[in-house]
C-alpha cells in the first residue's frame, strides 16, 4: 500500500509538472508576441474611410508594440475578401480594420460566403461611429431637402444611388430610406466611397449616403448638396446639417462604424492586449481629434463592447435584409 501511494504521488507530481510546463509555454508564447510585423488588412481602397483609420492607428500601434505595422488593402466584395483573409489567417499577426457589414450580416446576405463573421472573427475594439449623410449633386432640383426627396419620389426608378457594394451599410441604409420615404432609386455598387462621390459629381448618380468627412469636403466646395443625416437628431460631427427627420423621414437612425477584428484562432491573451492598446490609442486627445477630422466619433471599446454592438447590429440590419429581400446571389 505504501509503495502504491508513493507511485501515485510520483505520477501526480509528474503530471502537474507537465501541466505547469505547458501553461508556462503558452504564457511565454503570448508574452513574446509580437515576434514580427503586424498586418492590418483593409477591404477598401486607399483614401477610403477604413483605410484612413487603419493608417492613423498604424504608427502609434507600432510604437506600442515595438514592431512595424503594415496596412494592406485587399479590395473587393464590399470588404469581404479582406475579412475572409483575416478569418483564415493563422500567423497570429494578422488583424482587420472592418466596417459593420463585414462583422455582422455578411453571411445573411450570402450564405455561400467563405467565412462566418460570428464564428470565424474575434471582436477586438469598436473604434468609431458616425451617421451617414444623404447627398445629391449640387444642381439637384428643389430649394429644400424636402423638395429633393419629393423630386426623387416623382422620378421613381429613373434615379440611381451609389454605394461601396451590396450589403454595405450605405446600401442597407438606402433601402431602409426607400421603405420609409417612398423613393425608389436603383442601386449601383462601386469599389469604394471615393468612387461614389466622383460619380455623384459627374452626374452619374442622383443620391448616396456618404460618410460625413467625405461628404462635407465636397459640400463645402459646392460640388455636392446635403439632404440630411441618418439620425433622429443633429450630430456634433456635422452640426449644421439637418437630420432626415427634419426633411420628413421619421424614425430613421442608422450609423456606420469601423472596428478591429482578429481571426478566431488568435490567442486570447493577444486579443486582450490588442483590445487594450486600440482602446488606449483611440481615446488619446490626438487620436480623438484626428478621427473627428475624418468624420468619426471615437469609441474605443473593449472586445466585449464590440461583441455587443455586433449582436445588436446583426439584428437591426438582418431585419432590413429580410424585409427588402436583399441578397448577393
């Protein structure tokens, strides 16, 4: 009996040592991170809002990590090509700067999508939020925003509206606006918001929902005309612009946002460290000012905060998809 006890004790001690060694190895691996440059994948072209956000964070993030931070643009499929790249990354050094749709309703729009945002992506931090601005060409008919919407109703499907792709918030927002206002413009997708703005100024489009920073640049230059923002009240980002409710569109409240996500395979301690860093950087006065100039109200949430927003917006935008029968197939 005594011999058996000592044998059991020896085995238990050995097992504990192996477990402690494995735990130490995992901790060591996480504490040694990053061991090479960090890659931020962006699904939209240079100059787009997600691209500008990623590049604004690259330098302070590089200083905090002690490694280069590389922004890589992988354009296409409304940002979902880039999101799929992030979802499938296994090097623990690839993350994505994404928009609402990539992290919420992408799979609802296209069941054949090669990644599932709710299963394959891990929330890191919600960076910034903003309403969109409904704009028209500078020479749009009518003296008031209500006049422009009345003209849009009369035009029916002879007018077009542009977005950065099927399933983006600009697209779903316009479809929601159509259901609430009685307008019926036809959707034309573009690679990104800058191309949409160019098409508007050229007269190829009659309406679009643009991010405030991009919209205001052209509005102040007299090249585009503001109709209203996608909120029930005015926004500090664009205090001079009316809400769409002031133009007669009731109960219309929709935001775009950008956020950081990682592959689900990324170690949890690494995700936690990234979440803390992005939140800290986002909330610095310098970054708040820079993001405000780019048209964002800074949030800088925890990973849990972003997860809650993903859940809420998946429900909101999912309802629009179902009610308007939107899909990309």
